C-alpha cells in the first residue's frame, strides 16, 4: 500500500509519518484491495485536521477528523475510514448471492 502524506502549515516529521504508517498497516491487512491512500494533515488556529482519501471496490472514500492533538485526529480519521470501508465491503458481499437453480418441472411447463 502506498501512502502519500502531505502537510499544510505543518512539517511532516518522522514521528508523524511513523504513526500514520502504523495506523494504516492494520488497514492493509483487513482491506488488501486498497492500494493508494492520500493523507493531508493541516493546522488551522487551534485545530489539527487529518484527512484521507482512497478508492475501494469501485467508489471513492474520504474521512476527516479534527482535534486539538494531531495524533488523536489521525487516530479518529483512521477509525472513520475503517468504518466506511467495512460498510462498503459488507454491502458488496451481501449482493453476491447466486440465483436459485430452476427445477426441471418448471422448464418443461414453459416450453
């Protein structure tokens, strides 16, 4: 999985980079179809904002979290994205049932 980390008004340090990578390592095990994550970290006045966007099973997903602490906003953002992806995965799985086989008697009556 490739993770692109961008900082607006904040320097992306090694500590922030390692936290983001460790949070999304768990995500890559549960959702191997996710190949690219775009993470944007922003500081505005007293708010630390973390945003992520990705493409998964035919749809684009994004999650945003705000908090006074950057590490907490990264954790909240990861939880939100995990919830969104799990919901999409369940939706795709629930629609994958097969049609019941047609009985032989019904085929003879139709002809």
